[in-house]
C-alpha cells in the first residue's frame, strides 16, 4: 500500500509525465505567432527641458508587475518595443521629481503602436540644500487579485516584528496564541518569498516574531489566489516578500531597535545586495530578543442534567516567555545569458526559547466554598532549528513574455522540547498530593518539492499558464513522558508515543487570461491528488495503529475586471475560488497529553480536510476607494474544539460541520489636506457555525464590525507622525465568542543624513486595551470563559540606514514559484 501511495519525488512520476505533455501542448507551433506592439513618448520637466536618464517602467495594469523598461534619451524621448497585447500603465521616475503614473494603455490590433502625449514631471518639494522626493508608497494598495501592504509606510512598524505588522494589515486578525485568521475565517496559508513556512500556529508565531519588520518589502494578501497557487488555505494566502534589489555594486540597509513593555525586546536586521557582471549576491540576517508574558484567567462551572450547579473552578496562569532568534538567508543569481537565470537560495532559522508557566487553581462546591487548591509550575526549554535550500531556473524564450521556470526545494525542520510539570494539591491549607511529570518531545520534518511553471502569450492580449508540482512530506514525532517519584524517573506509557506521518501531493494547473481595453478576465483550474499515511507506534500499554487515505480534488478559479469608463475611475471586479484546508501534520496524532492538571490536549486521526467556496464582488473608485461584497461557505471546518468530561477539559482539533460568512468591506485612502493622509479599512461580517459536536448541537452566529483608521501627517520636509488604531466588536469563531477589543498606537519619525537614515519612536496600545477574552459554547453541562492580559503596550525606538554604492537599476523581479501550505502542529 505504501509503495503505491508514495513514489519517489525525483523519479519519472506523475507530475513530470504531466509536464512533458503540457510542454508539448504549449509549444509555439500550436499557436499563431504573437504580433509585436510598441509604446513611444517624451518626458520633460516643468521648464520644458528634456529629463535625460529618467526611468520609464511599463507595468501590467492588473497587478502592477514589471513588464519592460527604458531610459529617456538626450532628446527627451523613449521607446518600448516588442511588446505583447494587453493593458498597461506607464511609470516615470527621476530624482528631484514626483513619480508619474499614466492611465491604462491598451495595445491591441487597432492600437499596435501607441504614441503618448508629452509627459511633464512635476518637481518635488525642496528643503534648503537638499532635494527630497515626496512621493511614497501607501500603506495599502488594491490590485486585481490581491491587497499589497507596504510596512515601511507606517512609522509604528519600525522596530516591530512581522507578526505585529500582520496585525495591522487589512482584514487580518491574530489571537493571543498567534493563530492568524483573515476576515474572520481560519485556515490562512503563510508564505515567505513564495515559500511555505511549514510551521504550526505557535511555531509560526515565534518565527514571525523573529522576523523584523525592517526586512520586509511587502505583504500580499490574497483571499482568492489564482490557480497557479496551491489550493491550500481555506481563508486564503498571505505572502511576505523580503527586501531584495537588483542594483549594481553594493547596496542594502540595516536597522536596530529597542522596545520596552513590561519586558524588553530588540529586533535588528540587515540586508545586503552585491551585483557584479552576471552575478547577483543577496542576503538577509536578523538577530532578535523577544520577552513577553500572558496573564490568563479561566472560569468554569459544572451543572447537573437538571441545570443545578454542582461545582466550579478558577485558574490563573502567568506565562513568561523568553526567545532569542537568528535568521539567515543568502543566495546568488547567475544571469547565464539574456534569456536564462540560475539561482540558489539557502536559509536557516535558530530559535532557542524558554518559558515558565505558574498556575494557581481553586475548586468550589455548589455553594461557592473552596474545596481544594492546586499549584502548578511548568518550566520548559525548546529549540527550533530550520534549514532550507532552493534551486531555481528561469528561461525567457523571447520578449513576448514566454517563460519557463523550475524550482526544487528541500527543507528540514527540527524541534526539541524538554518540560517538567509539577502539581501540588492543597486541602484545608495543607499539601495532600504532589506529582511531577517530565517530558522530552523531539520532532523532525523533511520536505521535498519540485515545481515547474510555463507562461505562453497568445495573440490579442491573452495568455496561457500551466504547471505541475509534487511535494513529499515525512514527519517523525516522539513524546517521552516520565513520572518522577523521589529521585526515580519511571516511563509513563499513558502519554508516551511515537507518531510518523507521510503525505504526497501531486498537482497540475491550467490558467487562461485575457486583456481588452476595458475588460480583463482570468480563469483557471487546478487538480490535486493527495495521499496520506499515519502510523502510531505502540508501547507496553498501547497497540500499534495506522490509517491511510487518498483523494482527488478540482479547484476552479475565476476573475473578471471591467472599467466602466475610459479613464478607469470606476472599476468592477468579480472573483470566485474553491479552496482546501488540510489538517496540520501532527493534528492527526491520536495520543493525548496534559497541558495542566485540568486540561488535556490530543490529536484526531479522523480529521477531514475543509473545502470552501469563496466569492467577491468589488467596486474601485479612482484607484483609491474599494468596496467589496464577500460570501463564503465551508464544510468540515477545522477548529480547536473543547469537550468537557469529569471536570477535565479535552482540547483537540475537530471538524465543525458548516460555516457561512458574508459581509461588506471598505478600503480607502483620502488626503483631506496636503500634509494629512487618511487610510481606512473597515468590514462588517456575519459568521455562522453549525455542527453536532460531541453530542451537543452547536449553532454559534453573529455579526461583527472591524475598523482600522491610519492617519499619517507630514509635519515638515523631514518630520512625520502617525496616529492609528483598531477596534472590533464581539466576534463569533467556532465554539468561541470573543469580547470587543481595540487599541491605539502613535509614532513620530525624523529623516537624517540626506534621507539615508530614519529615526523613529512609536508606542503600541497606548491605553492598554488590546486584551482578549470570551466564552466557550457547546459544552453540555458546563460553561467556560476566559480573559487574557498581554504585554501589548510597548515603546520602541529604532534607527534604520540605507546605502547604495552602485548604479541604481530597476527593482529586482521576483517571480515564479509558489509553494504548498505549511501544516505542522506542535
């Protein structure tokens, strides 16, 4: 059985057979040769003199991706030839002038050679002897298939972490445990540079805390990703792109920061790029220290079937975490010729961490009298070591955009945790029982992936994209528990286990896109075959067990954009996509182990994948205000579930039968006066969860409102300030009802050293209101609620410096491969 399920990755397997057929189908003999198009024009300053050397960039109107560039000559003219049909925008930039962006330009059979009206660049503001370019990227940009977030646009992002930047992104919510949701829906896929993170929610949160905001170029949020992307992720995809340029010579930057809440934190990073000849070397490094706490209180009450109260329970947990981390990413691109590029990228993540959990619990009788008190102390040491290697190749057949890209990846993740759990029970003020449970929890994950993508432009502004992918995942998770009696450690076979899990996914996709003067369309279909096998190795108390499954799935996607007027001030956009959210690798481990004396955590080998259908209809006005209607329906939604049994709560992942979500969102940018820019994201969403959960009917539903205004103020040519915040009303997620939550943040910045340096001071959660709590529904004869205080009010001072000792070229093209969802559960 295993032989049929898991064939070797780098043999002649299904994806590579599919690749041969796809490439045969897409050979140029199958299509008419694409007609060549061109754009010409002239550029001058306000004095009508030619602006020689200005950079002209042609961008696709759909996603602002770079197509081709040119420089303005001594006569003030430029020409961009050998183009394919489509709709584009033209960007012109030059030091000392404001950036220029054209209206959409359409190339088709009736407009094969377009000559633009003369372009007049406006001078930038001047401050004494220095010239400053005023134009800068907005915090949020809306594109046809994604929302792009520019972290550097916000002062309050300086010296923070990637996780904190994500919390400010439109529609993104991060709970106290680091679980990321999008528009109120769980199941978000997180990538870094188009590569998966392969981490559980907790480990992903730790990794993002170790990745400073200063190393991030952009964050892309896609609720309905194209067929080129893996179908994984019920709520969509978040892709974090790190800084990387393509300038000749040596260039880069560094940043340092110090933050103080109750405990200190420091996030420091550097990025370097060196290009010489046909070689481009690049790297990112970060060293970080993050110290934080969580003060969590839980209340539970237990009732008889008649509704009469029988007992109660209150527990306070003070969780102290200390984390140091180092991230390193290095790579090289070899431009073999004008058509082909070969690249190698190596990365590593080292994260030693310690935590201590101090629990104080009290048990009550029906009248509220204390019957017992329990003290627990849990110190733990954990080490995460992740390494990855990527080999990539891209070949551009010609200037029409025909391209083949291939990516091979190998990743290995290691985790090792040593923990001790000491419980002491007091009755009438005297200790009556003391237990010590120690554990060692090593785990390894090995991942191999291969991916090929092909793009073939057709005549009349259309193109076909196709690709195949294969991924193989092997995990090995060991849990060794010991009861400590006196000085003797005795194996605890009730909690000890060894779980192995293997998964193979073979995929192929086909995508067609079409651009006309006012209409843009894209349709795709992705096929994925999944084969999984899990095995629980037994011990003296538990027998061996295993499970295996296979299933095939189709995932259609569709996008359409229509400009209602020739100037493109009003645009309508529609999108549809089908998604899947597979269980985390370790979530199907059937064993149960204690989090504390009153809470047990276990896996669920019967978990089913979540399938969802997502629709969006939006209207964009003047490329600045977008209003979106959303609808999503998902079945077998995977959530953490809570089951009550004998005054102990069992926490495990489970399938909630059905989730329906719909609502409206607004994302807009306004400039009331020249020195004030206001960006607002707001959404009103209705969520309903229905399930038969542990013989209890769950029907949890309600509407929430979320708003995030950001005010940016340009005080002088070198001083700027920011005042922003978020607020969310009561929300409904699975079994949980979350209380209202909000926060206010502020910052001020000063540029120095001819704009090469930036000094910033920012304070998060000024009024210490960003604290979460709520109720748990569907527990049968019990109720539960909780409230959590976090180290959220932090003052951070930071300094960033940028340098460039070479000739600046256009921004480096990042492209090609996207990778599958990370689904590791710690």
